[in-house]
């Protein structure tokens, strides 16, 4: 059995990790950490897990080194790297759900996260944790930087289409909508029920943090710098993200090429569902699962390719993706614990 520790287990992505790992046939959960609930049985914080014989403990790196093979970091960015460094150096496999190792350029990290990178020497050991694009690298790595939630929805359809020249890398516009768990499990006025309920609002339209990794990965696919308009919105649902991506057709665009390219890219990918032309994705189809659903249409009126891409932010956008990465790097079936 793979022994796992979850640092930051009292948050939303920590809770989702517990849910997934609790029924994972090749794993056991050895440690769950929380500062505020240290000493409490898991059932007092998450009653649905009261059947599990686990208590929260304060994060203790020496203790984790003794008992865990794989550590999940479900912590705020900046802090995650501080835990990653000693645990990685001690030979543990580290799967980070935060943004700390996603951006390869420390200057860009500083620009978007407003702090110096906390562990720059470790960056060269990190692999971007989007299994459908980086599976072979993930197999060989012990430090996985799980792709962000918005970036997962945007990169899965965009990368194969840009690589094949089906869409243009110029003037890309993405409008994304996220459920409120994306903001974490904290009491914060803009995210309490009366503020969020019956409200639809855009935010961070001129420089959301996720732009750093989205543009990094789009540039790799396009072979040149890419700048996009990224328009995130908060919507009054608990879970789920939909991104609608508007592309100009690329040099190799022709009728049917979008579907053919996406189907070829994902024919063997269990967690990516490509819908027929004209059928658009829906958060209802993916909530509580590790699937990404991709729809598309061609708008003759404006000559634009329109993609919709939908995930559960806590599963394929965070903890499910993290477990998928763990399955790959530990050599167990990639779908274990996730279906
Ligand atoms: N929510 C999402 O949809 C989502 C999706 C993708 C990625 N992520 C990323 O995943 C990470 C966790 O997100 P989340 O939404 O699960 O956050 P969250 O609900 O706010 O939980 C944060 C966790 O970190 C712990 N923590 C906070 N400060 C700490 C400190 N100084 N020392 C030790 N533990 C500390 C908290 O526990 P205690 O306060 O009890 O110690 C809690 O368990 C973030 O980096 C986020 O950007 C989130």
C-alpha cells in the first residue's frame, strides 16, 4: 500500500483528497494535517468521514518523513514550497496542488504572485502535472506541480489545436466561470452566501494569477509567445468550472478539423470526453468526477472557433488530478480511486 500524507487536509482540496484516497485500493492515508483542528478526530470536522480512524495533527515534517511515501500539499501558494523542499530532499514523492512549481520562470512567478519564489532551486525538478500532456515526464519525477483549475480547462482543448495549426495563437479570448469552492474554505466577505448567491461577477480581468501558467503552456504549444484575454467570473454554484474559448481559425482550419484533432489527441484518454460538433459541455456532467468535457462549434457569422471546456475544480482541477498524477508516478492504474 502507498502511504500518503495530506498537508492542509482541512481545506476544500484536502477534503476532496480524503474522499478520493479513502476508497483508493492501493493507498492508505497515514497523516492529515491542520493547525486549527490538530487533535480533533476527522469526523468532528467532516462528519461524512466519521467512519475513518484518523485525527488531524499539526504539520510535522519529521513525522511525515517517517510514515509517508507520497505527500500531497493542499496549502496556500508560497507556503507549499516551504514544505516541498525538505520532503523532496528526504526522498518523498511530493504532489503540490498549489501554484508554487507551475511557473518555470521565477520573474513571472514574482510578477503574478507578488513574492520571490520560495524554492527556486527545486523548480528544475518539477513537472507540470497535467497528465494528458506531460504523462511521460510525470512518470520520471518526484515533484509534481498539479496544473491549476482554470488552466486545465483551457489547456486541454487549446494545446492540440494550436499545435496542429487548426486555431490561431492571435487574439484568443477566454471567458471562464468558477464555483465558489475555488476560493478555498475560509470566511471572507465577498465569498459568504448572501454576497455570492444571486450574483454573477467578473474579477481579475486584467491579470489573473493563472495567466502565468496558461500563457507559459500555450507558448510551448504555439512555438511563440501567446497573450490572451482571460476573463474569470465567480458564479453561485459550489463546484465546477466552464471555460468558453474563442479562437480565430488557424492556417490548417477546415470543416471537421477541430473534432478530428481533439478526438485524435484524446482517443486514449479516459478522463477527457470530446463531444460532437455543436454539442457544448456542462458542469452537471462532470461535477464530482475527474472528467474534462470538451464541446465546440464553428460560428460562421464571425468566422470563429468556439470551444467550451468543463471540469470540477476540486477534482480534475485539483485533487483528482493530483491522485491521477500519483497513480502515474507510483505505477498503478491511472484511473484507480477516480472512478
Ligand atoms: N479550491 C480549488 O478549487 C483549488 C483548485 C486548484 C488548486 N487549488 C490550490 O490548492 C491549494 C489549497 O486550496 P484550497 O482551496 O483547498 O484551500 P483552503 O480550503 O483555504 O485550505 C487551505 C489549507 O491549508 C492549511 N493552511 C493554511 N495556512 C497554513 C499554514 N500557515 N501552515 C499549515 N497549514 C496551513 C489550512 O489548514 P489550517 O488552517 O487548519 O492549518 C487548510 O487545510 C491552494 O494553493 C489553491 O490555490 C485550489
